[in-house]
C-alpha cells in the first residue's frame, strides 16, 4: 500500500506532511530513476500558493544534485506542463494542490504528457522512503534554468488547435465571464480567449499566495452566475487552482457540471463523426441522468473509479477519446493527454458554434437525478471503510433503494475525508439515508 502518493500525487499541508526535505527527495528519486536516459531534463511548474517557491526550489535542488538539468516554467496550469513534457518527451513535476485551500500543496509527477501509473509512483516512493540519496559533485551536478518558452509553447498549441473558433455570431462577439480562482490560469487563459476574439471579463485574478480557491473558482460558482446574469454574458467559465477542472455557468446563470459538459461534447463529437466507439468514460460518481441521456443519443457510458487517472486508464483500454468526472476533469484524448479546463471550455464553445445554440439550450434534454454528496472528516479512512457494521448498514440501504437509487461510500484520495454519495428518484428519501450513514461514520470516528 502506498504511503506518500494518493490519487493525484503527493499532497498535504505545506511545511508539515509536505516538507522541503520530502520535495528534495522526490526530485532526487526522479533523477535516480532517469539516470543514464538521454535528455534527462526535469520541467517544473506551479500554481500561485505561497509554498510553491519553497517546494519548487527543493525539488529542483534534489534533481540537480542527482545530475538532472531542471527547467523552471513558472506559474502554469497542470495541463500546460503536461503538454510541454509531451512535446519534449521528458518528465515534469507540477507543484499544486488543485482545488484545495492554500495551506495544502502537492507534487504531481508527469512523464511524456501523462501522470505516472501506480507502479512508477511506487518505485519513486520506495526510493524516497529508503533514505538513499544520489548526490553528484563537480561537473556532474545539474543546472537549474528559468524556461519562459514553455508558456509560449502551450499558447501556440491552443491557438493552432482552436484558431478557427469564431467567438461570436450574428448577435455579436461572444461575451465571457471567467473565474480563474486566483490560480495557475489567472493570466494565460484570459489571454488566449481574448486572442481568439472573445469579450472577456475576468474575476478572481489577483493571486496573493493565500487566496487561491478561496470562495471562488470551479467549486464556488454562485458569484460567477450573478456576474453572467448582470452582464448578460453568453457563458461563465470557472477553473480550479491548477486549471485542470472546468465548471460552466450558462446564459441563465445555472451551473453546468462535468457530467453535463461530457453530454454536450459527446453529442457534438457524435454529430461530427469523431466519437470513437460511441463511448464515454465517466466515474461511479456521475449522475444516472448522464447515463440515460447518453443512452438516448446512442452513446455507451462506462464507469471507472474516481480520479482522472483512472478515467484515463479506462479510456485508453477501451480506445475512447472522451471521458471525465462530475467535478469538471474532462479528458479529450484527440486534443490533450490530461484534463485541461481551457480545452474543455473551448470545446463547449465549439459545440455552441456548431449547433448555433445557447448553452442553456444545449442542456435542456439532460435530466439530473437528485443527488446528495457529503464529506466527513475522519482520523483513519481505512478503519472506517473496513467496518463490517458500516458495510452491512450500507448494503441494507442499497437493498431498500433497489433500482430507485444507488449508494457510494469512498475515501478521498487527497484529504482525510470519507465521501458519502446517494442518488435516487426521491430527494427526501436519499437525504434520510444519507443522514443515517453520516451519523454512523461519525460514531465510528469518535
């Protein structure tokens, strides 16, 4: 069982679980694994957290001590770093805790465009925990260099891929309100949208090291919806801290989650004849309404474990090009190797242009079953999940719900939380069951 890596890299409170020493050892472990491989360069990028500088220099120092050359790309979205590692066929580390608050940070290792598979993370973890360091001297020590070209390479790729997007119609230029969550996309995404011709108003674009994701971004869209209505905008776009998630707000101020984004894009891809195998990969968290809509338009939906890495694995094993999560991680394998909030929003804009319809009109046929999702903070996730008493209680509820709903209990891969999700036809019923489960989990945690 892995002790450091969760579902999205190593994550914890900066300076506590995620120390500069651990970051140094991660960089050094990567250098140890890549020893002797041609082009041994490590790319680093970060979001806007106050702890990113500390961790970036630590990772860079560990890698340089192990003989790797390090290129510092600066503040960039995770998917931008992924693209650059694919272009240069090398390894990168993204320093970000995604949607978490500022006191958390994380280290995500990316190789040739993709997050590492479990076995590679386990190899790095074994090296870190062994305590053995690889330290060179003299001319074998690696160089650490700033690499601003990475930003330009990502921008060039996006503009080449979406350059034909009109960003308007007979009624005028497309009006966008963008919430960049005081995070990694605070400059690059608005710049690209404006270059493509959109009328963009940006909110939450003044990062100060501690306000990333603070009541803004993809997890807090109420203010964005108010802006869209007040400014009579065509669409609101919200990213999370590292901009691999995208949640939208339609022209009526309603929030459009990842499930609905997948439905819109699946319909668009199917009409364009580019939806491979007529298949979409979602997770066990995706709403039953999503499955029913996709079934109606002739698209098969497969479910994976929660986590974009597991969505990607299932996409690759089934030769699919579209998959994602309700939380807004959407993967388009015909245009990216990982979830990319900017690409997700641009693809929806393509769909709006193709169908010549407002965003609110594209979702009118997508139903949504009532769903309750609650998080419980616990001391020991494994103890809770292995409780026979709790599992028997969950199975009893599943039997009572029958085909009217479903229950999902799972540990968070990035936080000390148990996530409880219930879905069904009757909101009152699933709320009652959810309360009972929460009460039992809290009792076991006491």
